C-alpha cells in the first residue's frame, strides 16, 4: 500500500524517516496529485538516485516526457529547446555557459556588497524594535537583492522580481493566468536585459553568460533569457527558506549559539550543519528510473518515479554520527542539501557566502538574540513543495 506523502513531511518527518530507513528503505508513496512513486531514505540510495545516469529528471521511458521542474514555463509560452530542468547533453551545454560565468571569483567579488546589503537590513530590523520578524526584515529581502547584484540588474527591480518569482513558483496559490503573465513579464524583462548587456557588457554574471554563449555555446536568445530566469527562481526561495529555517534551528539551541559567540569562525561549519539539519524541498527531488535496477534489495522498474529523500539521507546514522543532533562544528559534513551529480546546485557557493554573512551578522549585531515565541508556535509555510517559515519572531 502506497503511503500518502503528506504523512511523511512536516514536524514528525525525521522520526518517520528513521523508521523507514530501517524497515522500508524503498517505500511506495502517493503524491497529492495521485501519482505513485518510491521514496528512498538511505544516504547511499539517495546519492545514487541523484547522481547515477540510470536516473534522470525529465525522461520517462514508458513514453511520456515530463517536466522535472515545477518552475518550468507553461508550454504555450513558446518553444524553449533547452532548459536546466533537462538532462544529458542539452543540460550540459547550459551548465557550461552558467559555470563559465558563475565562477568562484565572481562569488567572492560579491562578498562586500552582500555584507553591505545585510547590514542595511539588520539595521532596519533593529529600528523596527524587539520583537521583530526576521523573515520579513532579513531572510526574505536579502536573496532577491543579492541576485540583482549578481545578474547586474537594478536593485529597484527587486520587488517586481519577487512578485513574478512567487507566481512562477506557485503550485496552487495564484490563478493560472497570473502565473502565465508572470512568465511573460519575466521573459520580456530579461529579454531587454540580455540585449542591454550585449550592447554594453559590464562586470556581472549576465554579461558573462551572454559572452560565454556568443563565444562558443550558441544559445538562442530565449535560452539565455530562460537561464537568467532559472537563476532568479532557483536562487530565491531556497535561500529565503535556508536563512529563516537555519536561524530558527540555531536559536532553538542556545548552547550552539554560545559556541558561535565564543568562536565566530565556526560560522562556516555552522552553515553546512544548519543546511543538513533542516533540509529544504525534500519532495522536489524526483527522478525517473531509465532501466530496471535494485536499491537496498528492492527492484525499481524502468519508468518508475523515485523521490530522493534528502531529509532522511542527511540524518542517516550510517553516514552521520549522532545525526539527530545539531553540532555547529560538525566536520566533515557530506550533506545532500545542494543535491549531487549533474544537477548539483549552481548557486551553492553564493548561497554559502550569503548564509555565512547573514548568520554571522545577526549573531554579532544582536548578542542576546532569541526566539520571541515558543519554538512549536513558529509559523511554517504550508504546502508540500516548500519548506520554510511564514514568520520568525525574534527578540533581543
Ligand atoms: C541555501 C540555498 C539553496 C539551496 C538549499 C539550493 C538547493 C538546490 C538543490 C538541492 C538543487 C538540485 C535540484 C535537483 O537535484 O533536482 C539546486 C539546483 C539549482 N540551484 Fe540551488 N539552492 C540554493 C541556492 C541557490 C542560488 C543562490 C542559486 C542561484 C543564484 C541557485 C540556483 C540553482 C539552479 C539554477 C539549479 C538548477 C541546476 C541544474 O539543474 O543544473 N540555487 N539547488
């Protein structure tokens, strides 16, 4: 009997997953749309599903090709030949363009502006007075402003972006015509920006992507626009959620906060640990088996949908000693929160810098920072596809 996926997410998920890892590591589940899939919960199996070419994101060998990405534009928006949601050579071509532009040097060069943006937002939170909502004041506005900086588009456009991005990511919250309109607006916007960067290249990611594409990879205009849109959407909500959930988990553990005060350099391992411990978007990592194969002794049939249980893998006791415990000094920490294999998060380095700066600045500026409501009253976002906080009231 397939278990409804809703039973396996939410606050009790870690306990449910612990049982599954032992007793049913490959578990039939039913998604809210009625689709059936297999949920894998052991670290090694999850790593295989994410990185082994016998699994991919879009292709179902039973016939129907399907979008692996919920943030994929509706088909009626025109023919997009290659997107990051695809697999194989078309995907590699796009990744090559992004990788050539999204370098470690570029991420490092953003550090001072990320610090400045964070300082401004933290000041705003201080002025709002204690208690304040950390999601509203810091977690939510920071990532979109950083993406504007990264792509080299005006900061004034951040609010417009947020509206479009929320709609394109929405599964149910907005009427379909609003979602389609948001895609149109995004494409029109980035179409203009790509033309502007081609005419007047600057030192930013979008200019570098245009150059990388013009040099050798020869993307169409629409593919370039879609790449920019993918970065905006890919880098936005996940980072908001990582900041909110990360601070929540951290403030639940005052002894770990004390370690960070005593040794602020620990923020680097703390970021990895908070990503491991909270784990976002678990339900999103779906793949299709391309051939019959075995995982933990269970046969997976070609064409079956498999959900990679990242939340569970990140706490697997065979991989993480004392995995249920938050330890901001944990090292090594091979968590799978940025994925693994061909679709590994392109923005991981940027996200790491953003989280290090956000957590480090908040702790430094508010040495007495604490949760303003009991932890079980912190308001989480509802819905299957997102795991994040509506609000995080903090006091200082
Ligand atoms: C803490 C924040 C973030 C988390 C937890 C996160 C997580 C992930 C994960 C798990 C994947 C792999 C999805 C899969 O295997 O199906 C992914 C892919 C991706 N991420 Fe991130 N991400 C974060 C921040 C960012 C940022 C800041 C950007 C860009 C500015 C970004 C852009 C992307 C893109 C474009 C992909 C698709 C890559 C591909 O399919 O080749 N992400 N992210």
